[in-house]
C-alpha cells in the first residue's frame, strides 16, 4: 500500500512519540524506589529543619532588641525581610529543581547551607565578642553593633533563610513524588503539615523559653543539632528515594510564547485567530524537552487573542523534514493556553499581596506589643514571641472545624458546596475583623500607658503596661481563623486552575505571597514612620493603633478589589469535580 509523504511524516512522528513515552516509563520505574519506606527520612528532615527554623525565626525580634541593641521598629523590619526571603526562595528552589538538578540535590544543599547558618548563629549567641555590650540602664545610650558584628549577623541570617527556604517546599514535592496513587499523596501531605506544625509549635513553646530564660547559645545550639540530624537522616535515605528527572522549566515556555507573539505581531491573518485549526502548531512534549509533532484539531481560545500568533505556523518557522518544531519563533497551542491560564488568574493572586502585608505587620508588631504588656500566667512569664503560636494553633484547629463542620453545614443549608472563591473571600473579611480588633486593643493599651505615665519613659523595655498580653491571643486567633479560610482556599484554587506543567509551582504561589508580604511590610513600615512618626522605637510614644486602622482600611479596599476579580473570574475546570480538594 502506497503512502503519501505527509502520511509518512505523521507515522514517523507518532513512532517517535511512542519511543519518548517508553523512555518516560523507564525514567519513572516505580518498582525499586519510593513508597512509604521513604517517609521517616523525608519527614525527619522536615522536622529537624522546622524545629531549627522556628527556634531562631520565632524569637528573632527579641534577639535583635535585647542582644544587638537594635530598636524595636528596626528589628521588626529586619525580621520581615528575613521571613520574606524564607518565603521567596522556595520559588527559586522549585525552578532549580524542576529545570536542572532535581529535588534531592536542592534539599541536600539547602539543608547544608542552613547548617552553616546555624553554626554562625550558635557562635553569635555564645561569644560576647560577636555581640555589642548589653544596655545597663534605660537612660544612657546603648552600644551599637560594629560593622563586623553586623556582617556576621547578616551572613548567618542569609545562610539560614536560604537553607530553610530552599528545603521547606521542595521536600514536600519530593515526598509526593515517592507515591503513585493520589490517596497516598494526600496522606503524605497530611503528615507533612502535621510534622511542620509540631516542629514550629515545639520551637515557639520550648526553644523560645530556653533562649529567653537559659541562654541564646544553648537555644541556637539545639537548633544546630536539629539541623545536623535533619541533614544526616535525609542523606541516609538516599538509596530508598525515587529520583524524578528534571523536565525543564515551564517558565521558559511561557517566555517563548511572549517572544513569539511579539515577533509575529505584524502578521496579517485572514479571518479569526481562533479559526482554521490546521494553521496552528500543536504538539506533545517529551521528557527531555524535545518535541515531536503531528497534526491535531486543537485551536486556541478567544481570550488574549494576541498570544495566538505564537502558535501560528509560517514559512519562516523551523522545520525538520517537513515537521515543525518548537522554538522562540513558534510555540504550541498548549503552551499558549497555559500562559493564558496564568495571566487569567494573576489578578486574583494579586489580591493576596496586600492581605499578606497586613498579616505580616500584625505578627511583627504583636511581638513588640507583648514586650510592653503583662505576660505573666500564674508564676510563669510567657516569652513575647510565644504568643504567635496562638495563631498557628488557631489555624490548625480552624482548618479541622471548617472541613469537619462548616463545609458540610454550608452545603446542607445552601444546597451547594462552598467554592474556593467564596472561602477565600471569607478569609479576607475575617482578616479585616482581626485588624479592627488589633486597633481597638492597641487603643486601650495606649490609654493605660498615658494613665500610668509610661509614655515619658525613654525606653519601653522597663515599662510594663498593666494589661494582660493574653488579649493578643484573641486577636491572633481571629487572624488564624482567617488564614485557615483563605490560604487553603488559595492552594486548592491554584492547584485546580493552573496548567498541568505548573502544578508544583501552583502550590508554592502561597509562599511567594507570604514572602512579598513580609518584604513589602518593611517598606510600608518605613513609609508610615517617615510620613507620620507613628512607629518610634518606643511604641508607648507612638500610635500603633493608627497603623492598624490604616491596615484595616487597606484590607477593606483590597476586599472590594477581590470581589471584583472573583465576580469576573470564570473557572477553567468544573468546580464540582474539584471542590473536595479544599478539604484534603
């Protein structure tokens, strides 16, 4: 039987695709590695790194104020920059892992970098020469750190933040890669969050107490040992892991779509850019990044039609034996549609930036507030940083209550399940209530400051306002409930709506939001202080309540913006088939 040249090329292309699929089967041999045997090693690394990160991160503001003689507002800004980097670096780690090295290398190197940082922090906490002399009185100026002491401090901070940021989310992806079944992956993620919470809670309640009451050297030393154990346990499990080969960064393909569309901006095409599907390039990508192509009926959608030009075939596009291949001049319809999905959801994602800024400001200033309030619980004096654990506890309990009771009750009353967008909106509203509560609480605290004459005290460290710091627990619990509504809803939404090639990145988008929130909160704090003077080092002389009122106003405006974006957004996938993902 005779075949035409076009038929021959199509057969060859399909044969090449079968060969690529066979390679994928070999690359993903599930019979020798992976499975539940890897769980102790992966979660062991997570537990060790979480304990260490919580041990220094949760008490960082107090350390800077009490041991480095840094003002409270400056310490807050340094803390926010550090936490911002911890939450921004996972994106870089994910790109490196997906594109070049794989997850194992990124986690191993990140854990080692965190270990180096903890060695430096332990030395800083143990050696007086690496810290300025302590303040003796509230009336005389405190000794400022030297340039060398600042250098060592920032180097230690940089190493620890890079190490923690590079491993925290990458280890989650690596853990999920060890399982084939979705149920097993869901179970792993449950264990992942349980271990993450327990590690952080231990640090907030135990290590913070040791650092405040026994010694910073011992506290940081425990963090050092914890990081060393984490790295050792992870490396021991190497022979059991399933190592998934990196397949290249999807961000490159999105950049190619933009470049190709711009290059073809002057092409004149008769008819609609969504018609004539045979004029568009559609392909199936192999695991090594090459492409073998055959004709399909796929055609681009109407939205963002300018990008459709990137997939439009022309005589100038690369061809090999008559077969088109991907390049910076020609992209596939699938790649074009993937970029459209990302662009479409970005306005919704952007509503979380201002929300994260307000959360970061509340978390940072709550620690500073706690330093000025009565922290006694019976005969025990609660460390200021420990109050932040109430937000973690509230979030964890609220997630259980929401999934176990609120979601079924909502479905029973309304007849429809709670959508991701509705859940996120409730989180925005709850956050505004928490900000209003913070403003009212701070107004009451400042009233007591003036009534007791504490406002004239040069430094707040020796001034205890006759007001229980336990009031902060209520505010942080409200904020935690808002996070339980908002953040899981965002994770489920992004995982559902992002393209398949960006599933790992979709879950890390929350980390990017938190990171931007902490970074920008430092900028906002600077702007507020320079314009109003509401945030002096001694907050008893400031107007933190006005800062909270401003944050509440920003939150309200942002909520309106969110409602507009949510109203205009149309789901890419059937919500009924994905709604249960938010309860996992």
